[in-house]
């Protein structure tokens, strides 16, 4: 188990299998749409 620092500075456990799955998801079109939706949603929530 490795430890990586997130942008927030919080150290979280690093899982290889999770990373592989996440990488595949990020490369998928569906995940791109989901990420775009969440990013837009968070921007709206922050602006309010």
C-alpha cells in the first residue's frame, strides 16, 4: 500500500487495483460525461 497526497494535502491509501479501474473509467466516454456533469454541478453549488 502506497500513500499519495491529494490536492487538499490529505494523505490517503493508494490501491493499485482501484487506480487501474479509475484509469479505465476516466478514459471512457461515459466517465467523461459524468465528470463534466459533476464539475458543472460543483461550480453551481460553489457560486450560490
